[in-house]
C-alpha cells in the first residue's frame, strides 16, 4: 500500500511505502537567509514532516542536498551537523546545481525508515 500525505499542486510532500518514507524537495521558508540559515530552516521543517509521517531524523536513510554555491558547503554542513547527531547521519550526496529558483540556495530530499 502507498500512503500519500500533504498534496501540493505538483506533488505529495510525503509518500510512504513498505515502511520507507520519502520526503520531496524542501526549501527554506525564509529565502533571505544565508546557506546555513536556509539549511537550519529546512531541518526544522524536516522534524515536523518526519513526525507527521510517524518517524524522525534518527531513522534517516539517505539525503540529497542540492546547492547553488559549493563554496558555502561548510556553512551548510555546520547547520546540518548541529541538527543531527553524528551517530544518526544518513548516507548523503551534495550536488551542485546552477539554479533552484530565486534566492533558493539549497533544496533537500530525504528517505527515512518508519
């Protein structure tokens, strides 16, 4: 069975299948922030969405972080590692992209166990 939660005009924010939770691309609410601020904003959103799906950040399996400026990766990593304990870090890829939209510096996609 596939469970879909929080429909947007173009996708469902959360999809769960066989105990695996997939969260669609998340961007920060406040796009005036730095890369670190946008990352922290997204991490707070992840906490809420994972809880809504019946899981949490300790059960993250993988993460894909799309960033527009790799020179800011250190600031992004600092926000990321202050949010999640080292023992709970998922597999991760950080992918540099040309554009995510006006003032969007980072977009995050994650998969978690339920």
